[in-house]
């Protein structure tokens, strides 16, 4: 009996420390990514630049005087906001993917299944191909249109699914999402054939990139991220129940249709803002949750934070590879995540068949 209690106590200690350890590893990855690039910058210099920008300048002026001006610009104006945006985006996508996998009880589910990427591409296409503008939006027109169109697409999928299937079953949602995605992609293809001269700009946006992203993008991402995470944090118990199936959740008193609608809404806020700001970057929303589930288990109060840490770290590493693999040129970060994620996708898909 004592051995069982001791083992249980040790297991609880390990579970409690997994997230802090994951956060420490994430900080190391972020620091390394900020230091590495076409021009490598020492960690000590990077740390001084960071302190100088977050503390009163009078506190750090003596040590900051030895920093090269070019290095200060590279770290604070170029790399740090880019790396931070990559981390926030990867975390948002992974949390969104984790919610979709649990609520749809499908380990291959992702927010893109419900048309987030297709809708965001449609919004971007309207701006890039036809010059759609709204007064006062300025340079934010492209990310806003992508986010709004992605959100509207998921909203349409949700309404249509509820209309044709009162039980709002998982299969109906997935099939409707696929149909809407195919339809929207067809509309984009027609638009591209009509405006072929702007085709390259749209393709570059669709491939995904964190290049030339500044602090304003980080601030905007933080707004959507906090809104989405705050909403999802209210439904961790319902997610635990939905992961066992709709019937089990309903028998426990969960209004599955209503809860899934809220879950899709808040998850789309996370995924839609990520796609709108950075383009279509796939597979992090699939791989991140699986890694997090292996580390922290399936209890969503632990799974969602760990998914954020895992997804953010994966995205930062992918962006580091994208900007250093063929330096000084860059690869699309979406290509890097696809090259790493596609084999993982195949492994997850074929794994059940090998167990039989």
C-alpha cells in the first residue's frame, strides 16, 4: 500500500513539473532562435539588448554602450518580434487543433477541416487580387479580411451542419467542412484565373511566412490569443467528456451541440487570427497536440497549456530552419512544417491498422 501511494505521489510530482520544464525548454529555443541567423549574435549581447528595451534605459546604459547598433536593430526590431509571433501563432494553432481533435473525437482533426484556411485565403484573395479596401484599416486590411472570412466560413459550416443534422454529429461537421472548403477553394481558383497578374503575391501569402512582421503584429495576435484562450478555459471539463464521445458527454449533462459551437468559435478565433497574420501554416495544429498528449495526458486543464508550449516551440524551430537553411534566402515556413508534418500525419493515420 505504501509503495502504491509513493508511486502515485511521484507520478503527480512528475505531472506537475512537466509544464514548467516545457516552458524552460521553450525559452531556450526562443533565445537560440533570436541569436541565430544570417548574422549570429552572442547570447550575452542579446540578453543585454532585451534588458535595455524592457527596463529603464538609465539602468542599462553602461552595459548597453558596448552593443553594436546593427545588432540592437536586428535583435529587437527584426528577430525578437518575429520569433515571438511564431511562438504565439504555433501555440494558438496547437491549442485549436487539440480542441478539434477532442470535440470531434478524431485524432486527425484540425481547424482547417472546417474551412479556416479556405475562408482566410478567400479573404486574402479579395484584397490581393481585387484591391478590396475598407477606410481606416490601411495595412491591416489583409489580416483582417483573412480572419473575418475564415470566421464566417466556419460559422457557415456550423450553421449548415446544425440545420441538416439536429444532433450536430462529428461526421456531419467534418463532411460539411470539407464540402465548404472545396467550394471556397473553387471560388478562389476562378478568381485567380481572372486576375493572374497578382497570382504570385497570393501564392506567397498562402505559403506562410513570419518575415517582416513587427511588434504591431505581435500585439494584434495577443488580443485574439487571449480572447480565444479565455473562452476555451471555461470548457475544459466539457472537453474531457467529449473526448469519450457525444453519448457519454450528453449522459453527463453536456449540451453537446451548444458546447461544440462555442468550442469551434473560440478555436477559430485562434486559428483564424494565426492564418490571417502569417498565412497558411499546416500540420503544427496536428503534431503539437499529439506531442502534448503524450507528455501531459488527456486532461484538458493540462493538455491545452502543454499544446500551446509544444506548438509554439515547433513553430519557432520551423521558422528558424526556414530562414537559415538556404540563407540569405528564405524558405516558406509552411513548406518546412509540411515536410516535417506529412510523415507524422501518415504515421498517425496508419498506426491503428498496424495494431489490428
